[in-house]
């Protein structure tokens, strides 16, 4: 089932998520819904808080349109190592029609559980590393716009408010 994606400035997006303690049929249904919602949007990642569920679950697929899917389901993901620097343009399904360059780590190692409750380690770089960092931020109530300088954040808020007032958002 495709779920509604919450949009900034919804206060639910700022709430930290709780660790998943049980992986059961309800969790599998949540993940199915998240995957369907992410692909429908379309996006390369989705965190459970973006659909109003405050559980530490993310889904990511960085494969291109002409490539086979490479779906990652990460439950309770934690970055255990990060290095290098990347400064890339990011967007977000919860902040539609806006993108900005964000400073992130170029490479990360992430530990998480899969849907079978097995611990998996992902060594990610480039877009996948950025996607992991972006989605894990959502689990902590952080949006990519929170990484912008105060000046750029102020410009974003003015533009966003103006487009919101005009009915574009």
C-alpha cells in the first residue's frame, strides 16, 4: 500500500525514532509499504518517519532507471565508520522541489538487521553512502536542510514559505 509521505514543516519529521525490537508480519508489511511508496514517489530512499512511523527502518535503492533494483532494507541501521568527504546535491521526498549541496562522508560502514533479523554490514560509497547518511538522519529527526548554513537555511525557509503561500507545495 502506498503511504502518504509527510512534508516539511510537519513536526512528525523532527521526532526521533525508536529501535525495532521485534521483526514480525507487521514489520514486514511496513517494509512492503515503504518500498512501494519509495518506488512510486520515485525516490532512492525512504525512512519510516517520513510516513509517520517512528521506528528505525529505512529502505534504499540507488540503482538507475535502466538497471535492475538493488533494494536494501536496513532495520536499526548504525554508521560504525565514516571517512572522506563528499559535497553533493541532495533532495528529499519530504522537502519537495528543493535541493541543495550537503557535506557528507564519502564512505560509510553501516551495520543493520535485515528482515530475517540477521546482522548485515554494508560498505557504502558515493550515492549509497550519502543515501544511508540521509535516511539515518531521518531516524534522528534531522532533515538535509538542517545541514545547510544558517544563511542558506534562511533562504530556503523564505523560498519555501513563498511557494507554500502561492499554493505550489
